[in-house]
C-alpha cells in the first residue's frame, strides 16, 4: 500500500476517495445540527452505522454484480449510500433520487465540494422515475413498500436493499431474489443486503 491509499475494512481507498468521504462527513455533521439528516449523534456511531455500512455493502454488491454505467440511489437522503457509491465508483453515473428539497440541496453542495461530476441530483418522488435498470437503496423503503417500486424498474431491473439482520421481507410478487449477503459492521451489529430482480414489467 502506498502513502496515498488506506485500507478501510479491507476496502482500498485512494487519497481522492478519502478526502471526498472526509468532506461529506464534515458537511453532514454541519447540516445535521439544523436539518433532520440522521437520528444518530455520536461520531463513532455515525462512522459505523453510516460510512462502514455503506462501504462494506457496496463492496459486496460490486463483487457480485456487474455494475452498469448508470446507478440510481432511491431515496438518497444524506447520500447513504449514493454519495459513497459515487466516491467508490468514479466512472459510473450516479443519480440520487430525493423528494426532500432540503436534502437535495445538501446533496448538490456535497457533489460540488467533492467534485463528483458524474452525480446527478433528481428532486422528485421515486415513483415518478421510470425504466431503472440498477438501483441501490438504504433505509428509505420498508419491505411492505418494495412492491410499489416495481413500476420504476425495467424488466429484469435490479435493486439492492440494505436491511437489518432480522428483517423478513413480505411476499415478493414479481421479484426474484438473486442474492443475499450478511455482514458485520461492528462486533454487535449485523446487516444484510438482498438483491431483487424485477421479473414482471
């Protein structure tokens, strides 16, 4: 490993990526004092529950999937995982779908400050977006709402959902479960990612 890179949970980040994550974190901490960006307050918990969770989850997705040119983050919020995906995958177009104007403003500032030129912020409700081929989403949609996302997806379009270890998905009408990952973000906290494919248009 050279002086311009660091290993974070076995994920190799270069100096540009490290600085982008630091910039996002700095802005996140500033904005969360005024806006409802997160209910987590302790710095250690923010790193574990947001940054570590996103980085490990995205690494697992990348190992399983061939990531297409365009990635959509549905209900992006503060940019977890969309902004982190844009940092890890600098050659991909990442569209951040966020209905809140305040959160969209935050995402625009982050994308400018981190020079994420291939990020696009779309201030719309997710259900207004059509024909998505590949999406990621974290903590934005409860399992009971997953079937409502089918109208946004193309046939065979895939979504990677971050869920808690004990979450049990509802009946998945028209979805095919492609992959399920379990992983730890700390000694006591486990997470899961499931990847669903839309089998019915």
